[in-house]
C-alpha cells in the first residue's frame, strides 16, 4: 500500500523552510568570517597605534635632548659675544660650540628619520639605527597613517556585520511567519542584505590585505 503523499502546499512550505535554513547557515558563516577579519585587522590597528605612540615618544626624547644642546650653545655664544669669557679660553669655547652644533644637527636628522621614516628620507639621510641596523625606521607619521587606514578597514567590517546581522535576523523571522506573502517579502530582504553583506565582507578583506602600509 502506498503512503499518502504530503499536500503540495505543505511540501513547498517545508522546502522553503529548508532553503531559508540553508541561507541562514551560509550567511551566518560569512558573518563569522567577517568577525575573524574584524578582530584581526582591529588588532593590527591597535598595534599600529601603539607603535605610533612609541615613535612619537622617541621623537620627543630626541627633541628634548636637542633643545638642551641648543640652550647650552646659545648661552655660550651669548657669553662669548658679550666678552664675558677670557680670550685664552675663547678658542676652546668656540670648539665646544662647534661640537654642540654638530651634535644638534645630528639630532635634527635623527628626529626627521624617526618622524618620517627611513624610506621617506632616502638612504643618503639615514642616521638613526634600530638594533644596529640602518634604514629600518618606520616613522611615527607612517604608523599614524597605517592606524587611520586600518580604522577605515574596521569601519567597512562594521558595515559588513550590520548587513549580515540584519540578514540573519530577517531569516529567523521568516521561519516563524505563517503568511506566505510576508514570508516571501522577508526572504527577499534577507537575500538582499545577505548579498550586500557578503560583498562588503570580500571588499573589507581586500582592503585589509592590500594595505599600502605593510
């Protein structure tokens, strides 16, 4: 004896619910992947911001030292010009002033490299080493630019999460609605938001992996 077949409308309803469930699973997976990307590039942004802070602190320490040198130099120049220093000591004082000036100029070059980075100033202007290696300084401004870029990437991931969360929410509503017309309306909305969210996810990863500030 053959088993009675399910009514067509009931079978169609089950098929639709299965399709909605699969779509929710798919877009939920995309949402999880977007969450991983958001966490990864958010961590990179925090690291870049910390490096920018360290670089500016390094720059500031050089600036303080240079200011101290220039203060000494200006004081000695003023004393020399005022005649307060005896002539027999003037040659030694002049030599000391020249050394201070040379050291101050070096500090200024080091500050420029720390601020802008080795790549920006060119090999001929490298004066600051890092762990004994020349030409590897990433400037404070470069770290700041990278931080701003990664913040922009994070914003795109936020848009991704927004659309995908709306997609999953509409999908969940679809499963509990009995009206076929309303269900179809929410299904269309779910697919619409899901496609946009997926495209934004791909674009966000593209921006993240193709950063010009590696």
